[in-house]
């Protein structure tokens, strides 16, 4: 069955690539990635022609097969039906709905009838999956979840600035190889049904990458060059290679410009290929053995991270051999097969990670590079596991400081502020903090945090306060602090300034939950109704939602009515 699946996947790839391009323009709300599984199983169990969809095929695929094979039932429940609707429309509008198919109208009608049953089936799977996940301690070698507690207890991880990381991405050998492969592919190169490239093209591509051609493997050439296909897949991940219509692929127009000059652009490319770490897993002759060692690269990364970024290779080898045997019945045999094939099962892992700029191996010590640390932190975050990672103090912007400090205990936030202040003059620090607070007038928490920090600097911050008097979101704080400092020619705070400060505090308390919000309203006391009669005039970004929440949350009916009146006035004025 595996061979049939692979053959069908190769057959479908050009069609699906063209559908993805079509969907970007014609069905932007659909998740085209969800169509692949449906198209594949339609080809395998319902039709020998990928374009022939008969009455009943949708039921066979969506209700009979998908519940057995779908990987993410939650995502499927949300978007698979709409994605299939777009796919069928694509087949019809591009004349790919083959002879013998039902009409598009009848297919879409059948899809509508099946939708509720399909969503119910997916939601049942979600419940089953949650129950299964609760019972299972780990999904395999590459699962980070068993290390969640250890990761949470790690000391603060300091990440390097973007400029340094971008410089490192430009030196990543694998990205350069992906670029070279894409440039070799060129414009509108035909791709085949059984193999992306012919044997002659494979030899050319290997030469372009400086990779040796296999000798005497006894297998088809396409099956003997996994390194080439890994780089091919990386080129696709990086958008260096793009589908160009049916059965063709082309290098993206910007590919030749790599390494990109702009730091953000360089980092975006590197991040797009981060999940290529999985390409470092050993690829063995036996498919089951390959599966048994899947996740080995991630398993190495998390162990090096837990060792605070550096760990002896011998220890890693021992731990991972034991983990492979523990996680899969064939793990020990797969490890032995990897020893026979590579000499060291970690050789392909380390080669890939080093080529992607994430690790360095020196004196049998595996060390995460700054780029590698950045990447592992992102992978852990993708797994929804908490990790204390922050920019290095010398790389921390004012906005970074404000954002992180808002989430920290007071003593720890004070320590971050003190360390950050040591690297700049107080007047410059005040200017940076207020500029950061002005970037988003909807972020009341950052604004309050900035005002508190700048306020602690005293008179040295007066010039910075003066500069933001014309900034609506910061004027209330500037006027208040200048008045407190006794600056003679500074404007006095107005009632509108006071009202803005109150709305900021209510915004923050609302974000903490209804009990905290009601408590903050109680602090205002009997003046709340009078306040509501005037506060609706303040052009605060959260005014309307706060008034609406006051009307819902406050137990006093008189307050509720006043909030509704104020909301009506605010909406009438702002509209």
C-alpha cells in the first residue's frame, strides 16, 4: 500500500500545486493544504482518474476514509469541507472535472449534505485524540512534551539581536545549496509523474550542488539520492522553488538575490525553513526503521537545550540510543541499522543542523549557536510549552523591555529595567521608552509600564515628557508627571487627561477577568455614574468595549443604564 500511496502522491503533486496557486486568487479563505489527503484517498479508493468525481465519492472519502487517516481532526472540522468545495470548483473551472463526473452543482450539493456529519465525525475524533493524549506520556523521539517541566525550570535564555542572527543565516550552507538548486531548476522545468527529475537531470542537479552521484546501489537513481530531495524540499519550504502551472516548477524571481541584504528578509527565509530540522533524521533502507528514528533531530536539540546549550556528543549518543529503544519496539534495531549505514546515527542529524547554522561540534561537544538557540526556542513555542526566553539585555529594545516586564514579578521586572538602564543614558532611555509606548495606542499595559519607568527617572525625563505632549495616548501621563515635577511652563492636566488615565486602568483590569474589572469599578465608588456621563467623550481606543462591559458586569442597574447611555452617545459621536 505504501508504494501505491507514494505513486498516487507523485501523480497528484503537479495538480495540487496548481490548485494552491489558483486558490490564492479564487478561494483565499480556504486552507488548500487540507485538500491533499482528500484528493489522495479519492485516487486510491474511489477513482483511477484524479479528475473523475462521481456521486457518492465524497461520502466514501470524507465519511468512510477521512476519520481513519486524518492527522488533525480539529483543523479538518474547521476547514476541510470548504477546501474541498474550492478544489471541486477549481477542477470544474479549469476543465479538469473529467468525463463521467457528476456536475459541479450536484457535487457541491452532496458536500453540503455531508458537512454536518463530517464535522461531527471530526469532533468525535478530537475527543478520542484528547483522551488518547492524556493516556500517552509521549508521541515519540521528537516530542517535547515530556520535557515541559524541565524546560520551564531552565534559567532565562537570552537571545541575540536580529542583526547578528541575520548575519548567521546568510552563512547557512544549506540555504545556499537550496538557492543553487533552485537556480539550476530555472524557469518552467517539467516535473515527472514517477520522479521529479529524470536520471540525467538528477546527475546534473547533484553536480550543481557538489554532491556525489551514487554508485552501484542497485536501486533506481531517484531512490538513491535522499540528500538531493531534502534540499529540494528545503528549496520549496524557503519559497525558492514555486509551482508554475501544471507539471512545471520554477525558481522564484528573488532566489538569485540570496543572501538578502535586509535583516528581516534574511530571518524570514531562515524561519520559513526551520521545520526542515526533520530532514536531518536518518533515512534507512527499511521504512519502518526510518520511522522508528523519526524525530531524532528534535530529540537531540531539546537535550542540548536542557543542558543550557552544550552537551558532550558521547552523552547524547547514549541517551538517544536508549530513547529510541524506549519509544519504539524497533528502535534498537533501527539504531543498529543507522550505525551500519552512517557509522554514527547522529551523523546526518549533526550534518543537517550544522548546515542550517544551528549547531557547532568541537572537541566532541555539541553546542547550540545563537541561531540554533533562537530556532529551538521557536520550536518549543510551537509545541505550546512555556520557556523563559528573552532578548539579551544589550539586544533588548525599549518595547521588548516593556512587553516582558509587564509579565514579570515586580522584583524581576525592576532587575531587568536596572540592567537595561546601565547600557544607556537616562534621558535617552526615557525617550526610547516613550517612543515605544506611542507605537500602539491600544496597548494600555505597555503605556502604563512605560509611564512608570520613565516616571522613576525624575527630572532627567522632563525633555522626553515634553516631546510627547502632542501624542494623544501619552499626553495625560506627560502632563501629570510634569505637574508632579513642578515644571512651571508645562500644561496642567485636564479632566480629559484624568479620564484617559482611568480608561487605561480599566482596560488593564478588564484584561485580568471580570472579578478584577468589577473590583476596579468599585474603587471608583459612587462617582461612577457621574463619570459615565462625561467619559464617553474621550477618544480612547477601548472606550466602547469598556462601556459595553460595564453595562454587562456591574450589578447596579443604575450604573448599567448609565453605561448603555454613554455607549450610545460614544457610538453616535464616533460614527
